[in-house]
């Protein structure tokens, strides 16, 4: 690919920023990641489900999720090779439980899964509460240990490929030239110094905070609270995706439990008694034995949401500024396809074959910012 020695700026050091930086660097592009506070990134908060089918996605978002799921194994291999670290990918399948067979059969992605009766459900999720009389098993869905492994591996992969990082830098303004094109950014460094960096291209990957830099962008925060328990090793093999609460068993027995969905909280930080209680109740209603497992950690974060729940990908209204944000509930799943689509947009020669690049373009066209501007 024809690359430039002037770095492309990545505005945001979360999962999307790192994933795009990594793919650009693999293709020989100089990259500088400007990251404000890495530990607030949704990539550290999410449960890491790879679940387009279990989450019941539909339409273009299902297609995007399936396309990303197909990329994940090779993407993870690249990250693991480039970093020397494991990402914790588990092809463990996901079970969605239902109260009745009718509810199961009307689930949007029912045709992609295996139908389970009560006995089959118990076989897949030993100890599941008697409320749940039916289920769907999606063996194609899985999980990745985003919080403890993937984020670290991606950062290491980027560093080894020469990506530069400026941690603690808060980008405050986009600088545009007389023609409206992106010319640079104004930022405050970790030391408190104000400075300007020139650039022709930047990728806005600021998660829930993306709208602070570009207020016209329809991105808002949806707070999620989570917790983890230490389960007996092997107590649960499949992810269980219940309504309102899900259980994600890591290889070593850590059970990640998510998540509240609180759009009304805005950027309100911290745990709340109601939020934590609803998770606790969700655990009891799915897997009563898990209520006795020792608690490990509790945390919260902010999903970047758009009005239709789909991400914002590709060009923006500012020439030179690309978008990789608004992934709402599906950021971990969509990181692989986001990085691929953004690289193809930034450098159209970089697709491995023209057919896949045409298919990618058709997909990306459904997630452009312009879909909101036309309304
Ligand atoms: N994808 C799960 C969540 O956002 O809670």
C-alpha cells in the first residue's frame, strides 16, 4: 500500500483506536495514537462476547457482526503473532435461555441456532434455573478476554510495529483549513502544555466521548455496570446470555457478569446499589448456585451509542477525518471489521482482493454518518 511518513493520528486509545492503529501499522503506515485516559476505554469494561447471533442482531448490523466474527480468528492470530501475547479467544458457544419454546422460536436469530428443550438446556448449562424451559445454542459465537488480555496484546502489537503513543493527551479541537479539510488538532498534553499537531488524516475513535470533539456526531453514552465472581473451574463452559444479565466464563473460572444499560445516567460515574442489585438478581434467576460464588471485582463504563444502535464508520463531513465510533453493545465483536474497513477507506489499495473490497464497501455504506444527516 502507498503509505505516508506523516503519521495518521488516532484520536482515542481504546479498542477501536488500537485495532485501527494496528492494521494501519501492519500495512506500513506511520501512526500516532493520542489517548486521554486508557483505563476509561470501553474495551477494558466490556465482557468480550462475540455474539451477533446470541444478541439477536438483525439486518445490516447482523451482517456486519457476522462479517467481523469471520475475521476474528485470523485477526487474533495477527495480534498474538505481533505481540507475543495470548488474547484469550474462546470458541465456547453461547446459550440464550427462554421461558417458553414460543419465545425461543420467535427470537430474531433463531434460525442460526440449535433449538434446546429443557433437558438440552440443562445439559449445556448445568444448574440453570427451572424458569428457563427452552434455549438456543449458538456454537459459532464465543468470547475473548478483552479486559485482561486483548487490550494488552493489541497495545504491545502496536508498539512493536512502531506505533507511537501519547498517553494523557486530551484532544480539544479539530483544526480545519480554508477548504474545510482537516489540517491538525489542538491538544493538551499530560504535562498540561497546549500544543497543535498538523495532520492530513485522523481517525476519530473516542468512544462515548466522540461527540465532545465533534458535537454534531450523534453519539451518546449508555452506562453499564458489571461485576465478576470466582466460579469453580469448569462449572460453566458456555456463555449464558439471559435477558438483562449475561454470564461469561473465562478459562480460569473467573465469571464476568454484565450488564446494566443506563442511558439516563449520562456520564454519571460509579456503581449504584440498584445497578448492582439488578445484576445480583439476574445471577440468581439464571444460575442460582452462582449467587454463592465469591465476588471479585465491580466496575462500570460507557458504551458509545447512536440513535439506531449501529456504529459510525468511514468518512465524516470533514475531509481527512475518519470515523470509528458508536459501536454500542458490539464493540469487541466489531473491532476486527472496523479496523479492516477503515484501512480500506484510508487506503483503497490495501484490500487483499477486489471482490472482498467491494463487499466491504457495500457493508460500510450502511454505517456512514450520512444515514443520520439525510433524515
Ligand atoms: N454486549 C453486551 C453489553 O453491551 O452489555
